[in-house]
């Protein structure tokens, strides 16, 4: 039996934003809609944090809700969290809360609060789910809000639809080909290949990454940020591919991800638009996470899981800082200096701090994770380790270059105050606390991620279940630690 | 209270004083507290004096007790026992680190006092002292590091503060571009350092210097490593040191760094930061003894930097650039001394040169006034007024002059052979991507192409 948590945290986390979306959709007053959305996403974050704390107290590999309604009705464990997904839920809830909080009045008419809450519900359901077909279904549903927004903004949707359609089709066919006996020792090669291709397109792997830059071009920054930052593609790789792919296949994916990481880091250096720049920076980092995930070694995997969380926090802060600046100035060109430091020193500090944290600067949350990732990569292929370092160096150069472009240069004289609003200040303080706190006291996080890495590797191996082939989702009552 | 406990307490004070200073200044800035200049300088003075007194006390105690190696263990910062992964936090007081950390506190203190007056009522006063605290912490951590990871930690802090201080006058694009240039070189150096650190980790199982350089106190350690790996690790560390100390071929950033305020130029590029590369080479000097090709490489690089610095410094038309290249000459000579195994001489040379150069750079802004005061005191014109008649020069002298005037074309070579091809390649990829998304979209796919570089008038938007 899978252990139960003390409360139905997962169901609360999924239902609250879903109900909220229905309520907010009926509100004509945008200010009220924003306030209600903040409270609801705050409550969702509370439930997600509760889930994480509760899960940690159980000291188990996986757990489900106390009153699991879906299990009662369908007799299947659909909503089950494990050591991989447990911290991802609060991270995702934080992402939505901070994005809604930092949405200024100037952007309220463009940013849809009810679709945002709907996306949050779908995302949390995806992260709380381990049944392969349901995951694919939820990943497909998550495509709808950005699509509707693009249509509403009268933007061309062909790039988005082509890539995402291909991704969903590949995942569906791949999953259909997976047999019940599939595992890492008995890998279904074609199914694995198709699933990998589908998940990697969703992750934005080179050369099929153009949908991501296109989305940042055409959707609102908030929507693009919320769609991309949770790294659902990497999550799909972990749930659909990782349990059935042999080590050599995973390491081949790692090399492909590495090419994307270096390519995106180089592309970030030549961008002249702030959104495209952010997209490439994110793509480079998310590809580095994939590199570590596919190394299939405890250290490399632990490093990747640490970096997953650290870039989730740091690039969220970085993206929000950029979005807040854009809310004041309009879309930013990186071809010139904007001189905004004196107007918004807090945002400047947050921009630099989060950017440095994303590259694993010492003293920030990403430092140890990046070290572990490089260490794991060097252990498998020394040249891969070198390439990870090169990608990190290029990203570091581009982060400071962008900081200089946005915040330095001839100072503007504004007639009205451009200073940070209260909600933005709160967000900045939360981000700084997480980044510096996680950087100064890294041991608990690293230990927990290493334990998760070991458990994931053990569950991937047939020997971990006394020779019984194991695949989460197919074998609902697998042995747990 | 035992001697060991006293030393540990003092060691903690040495490391904690700049860390607390940085934390306090950073938190106050973040909370929006308006600190007056006197409060900020008071906090800085307290931090520096505390650290200096504690470091000096350790020096005295070591001299009294005859101890040559005092490790201060903070245990494992991060540890994964199952994977034998440790990030060991250890600081070492020995004959190399103690003089360097005392020097750091003395010069930072001097420059802090100077900057307090120099930057009085300047718009960036608070920013300067925040970055100053970051730099001081980086220097102290780098100087006392007992493991290569700890050294890397401090090394990065020094790099960030240096680059941001070069761009201190950030309303002009010149200093900002130069700051970015410095940062870029530092990132390349840091990448080399990180790879070296991880290679060392793999070779010895941990990053503790005693495992690699032997347990005997500096400079008598004997590295327990084969010549081949020693050359690989040493070459990477040499690349890192060359980037940090502005040695050939990275010397182009040194004059650019002089765009920062004079106090930071003095303490960073004249005194401390520019010597951090040579300090690293001194710290790993037992490694050099293992590999003859590595020593030859170190001597060759030092010699090239010294000759280049000597030539370039003679043709500079402003005092700060002249001093920057003069510093490079001395750094090159110190590197040669390290390559030759003259470790104590290199250490003494480094300390003497740092003090002299700080004095020269701090006096640089008022050198004309000094000259006039001297003339007033003497009551007559001093030398320098007469115009020298032109003398014939040989073609090779002219070529040498042009070479020095163009600073060895080092920046141009890096730009033409590395930066521009790299950027051109990625711009080409960008054009391919544009063509691909245009094809899929059936028309123009990039709204950002229509973005005007100066279209963000704040008043229009708001």
C-alpha cells in the first residue's frame, strides 16, 4: 500500500485554482479578479507547501492523498507524489502566485486571470500525476490557454500548433507502443524513441525549439513564462522515458541536450529583444537540467534535480524582474542602454541576483547544484563536463550584458515615480530569501535531492523490486522505500 | 582558554567581519533603509579594523608559538557521504595566507578611508561600499582558502565586484562596456578554474590543498601527483591566473579597468585583484615543481607579460594606464619568480609592489597639483617644461613603438579571431531560425524585428 498523507493536499491544490478559474471568469471588475486570483493562488501555495511538509514527515518514496476520491471511484492511484514531484508542486504554485502578484494594472487587460488559474490547476495535476496516459492528456490540455491567448491577440499560431501537435502525436503513439513489461532492462526501442522525441520537443530541444521563441514573441510575457518555466517537458521525460530507457539511450539524450544548452547560450548572446533573450537563457538552463537527468548517475541526477529547483526559483525571479521592467517601459530592445537603475534599483538588484543565481554563482541557491551537475557530467564523459562549464560561462556573460543594457546608460528623467509596488517588493524579498537562504544552507536541499536521485535510479532498475519489472503507472502497488 | 580555541575564535572573526559587513549593507539596501555616509563608513571601518586586528593577532600568536600552519575547520558545508562528495569549508593561516590577508585588510582599509572622501556625496556612494564589502569578503576568502572550492568561491566574488566597479560610472557606455569586457575575461578564467578544481577533485578525491600539495606547511609541500595530470591541472590554473592578473593574452582589460573610480582602480588593478592570479600560482606552487614543462610555461608567460607591460607602459599618455601596464610588468616578473621556484621572493615582491602601486594610484588624480605645490615650494619651474627635439628612429623602433601604442593588438586579435567569428556564427543561426519560423508562419514571424532601439520613451508608455 502506498502511504497516505494526513490531508488531501493534492486534491485541494488542484481544485482550488480550478474553482477559482470559474469564479474569476465571471468577474467583470479586473481589480477584483486580480485580488481574488492572488488569494486563491496563495491558498493553493499553502496547500502545495502543506503537501511537501506532510510528505517529508512520512519519510517515504511516494504517497497519495488521505481521502483520495479518484482512487475511491476508479480504484487507481492517479494522484501520487514521490520524491521527484513533491518539491515541484510548491515551486509551481509559487510561480503562479508571484506572476499574478507582479501583474501591474497596465497589463491587467491583456493578462487573463481565469485562464492562468486554469493552467495552474492543470499544471499541478500534471505534477501530481504518475499515470502516463493522464500525464499526456494533461500536457495536451495545458496547450489550450496559450493557444486561445494567441488567437485572441490575433497572432499566427502555426509555429506553436505545428510543434506542439507533433509533440503530442509522438507521445501518444510512443505510449501506445509501450508494453506492460517494458523497463530499462527490456526497453521498447521505438516506443522509447517516439516518447523521447515528443517530450524533447516539449522541452525545446534543438533544432525543434523555435516554438518557444515564437511563443515569447507573440504571447504575453506572463503566459509564456508560466507555460515554459515549470519545465513540463523535462517532467514528461522523467515520467515517460526515464523508467523504460536504457542507460546508453539516456546518455545519448544528454549529449543532445548539451548541444542545445551550448547553442542556446550562444544564441542568448546575440539577441536584441529581451523576451527572446530570456527564452534562450531559459532554454540553455533547462537543457542543462536534462543533461544531468539523463546522466543516470546518482551525482549527476542529484545535481540536475538541485538545478531544476534552483533555476525554477532564479529564472522565475529573473523573468518577473524583466516583466516588471517591461510593464514600465514597454518591450525592451537590448540594442541600446536604457539607464533604468536609478528609477528601479530594487528590480536591478533582483535582476542581477537572480541572473547570477541561475548560473550557479557562489553563495546562491544554484552553486552546489551546478557543481554536482558538472561533477556528474565529468564522471561520465569529461568533455561533457567541459561543455557544461562553457555553457555556464556563456550564460554568465549574457546575464551581466543584459543587466548592463537594461539598467545602465544615460539616465531617464521620469515625470512620475517608477518605483516598485508593494507586491513587487514582497516578491523580491521572497526571492532573495530563497536564493540566498538556499545558497548559504544548501545541505538539506542537496541531501534530499540526492536521496530522490538514488530512489529514482533504484526504482528504474528491476533489481530494486526483487527482480520484478517496475514501471510506475503500470504497477500501481510497487514496492516503496 | 586553549591556544587552539583562541586561534579559532580569531580566525572566525577574520572571515566573519567582511561577511557580516556585506550582509548588513546588503540587507539594509534591500529593505530600503537610507544609510547616511557616516553610518556606512562607520560600519565599513568597524568591519575592516576588526578583521585586521584579528588577523594581526593570529600573526603575532603564530610568531610567538612558532606555529607555521593553523587550520580553521568549519566542517563540511555540503556532504554526500554515499557518493564521497564533500564541500569542505576550511581556512588556513600559514606563511602565504597571513601576509596576504593582512595586506588585503591594510590596503582595503586605506582605500576605504580614501574613497570615503573621494566619493563624498557621489550618487553611487552606497553602491561603491556594497561592492567594496563584496570584494573584501572575496579577497579574505580567497587568501585563507584551505580547499580549492573555497578559493573558487572567493575568486568569483572578487571577479563580480571588480567588473561592477569598472562599470561604476554607469551612465556612460564606455565604463559599462569595459566592465562587461572585464567580466567576460573573468568568466573564461573562472571556467578554467572550475574545470581545474573538478579535475583535482577527481584526482585526489577531495579539494583539500593538503591532499594535493602535501601535508608540510607552505612552501615546503610536495605534490603527490604524476607529471601528466600536474601539467593538465597546472595549465588550467595558469589560464585562470592569466585571466585574473591580466597577463598576455588577456592584458587588454587592464587599461579598460581604469575607467572605474580611482579608489577601486588602486585596490583592485594596482594592488590586490591583479595579484590574485599570482597568489593562486604561489598556493599551488608544489604542483609546478612536479612538471618541468609547466614551469617553462609559467616562466614563458611571465616573461612575455613583463616585456609587453614594460613596452606598453612607456607609450601610455595617461597616468592610470601607465601605472596599469607598469603593474603588469611586475606581475610578469613575479610569475617568472614563481616559475623559478623563488617563492618567498615572489611573496615579498607581491606585497611590496601592491603597497607601492596603491600609493601611486591614489596620488594619480592629484599628481599635477602635487607638481605645482612642489614648484611653489621650490620657487622655480621643475623639469618637464622643455619640448624635446625630434630624433631619428630606426624602422624597428617605430614598429616597436606602434606595437606598444596599439597594446600589442591583443584586444583586436581576440575580437577578430574569437569574438566576431563566434557572434557571426550565432547571428547566422539566428537568420536560419527566422527563415524557418517565417516559412512555418507563412509570413513575417518576428514582432521584435520591428522594435525600435530607442522606442521606449518612459513618458509615452506611462
